C-alpha cells in the first residue's frame, strides 16, 4: 500500500517527503498519514486507521507504525485483541 503510493507519486513527479531508515537508506514508501486528512473505521478498521495515522514519538512527520508494523501487531497479538 505505502510502496504503491510512493511509486505512483514518483511516476507523476509529485513533490513528496522522503523517509530514511536507521541506516540512512531511502524508504521507498509514502505513509498513509500523508495521504488522507481523516481516516476512520469500526473494529479492525479503527485499530488500523489509528495505527496508520499516529505520528512517531520522535519525529511528528513520520508515522509511528508503517503498514507492515500494523500487520505484525495483528499477527502477533490477534488472539489477545479479539
């Protein structure tokens, strides 16, 4: 999802923020929090929309959770959540 958003923006020559991982490598991803003014949902949708729109504690322009992080939360904690 974030990979596709990044590739689409690059293909259209949009000006987008660039994000780097801890090693300095460019993350070819565009966070969902930068694409939508508002996200919502019920049950699972509300958990995912919160995770994808929550800013990082250290850098408010980056997401706290990328989509793969939210997926890992469900895979690791699904039985406890539901």
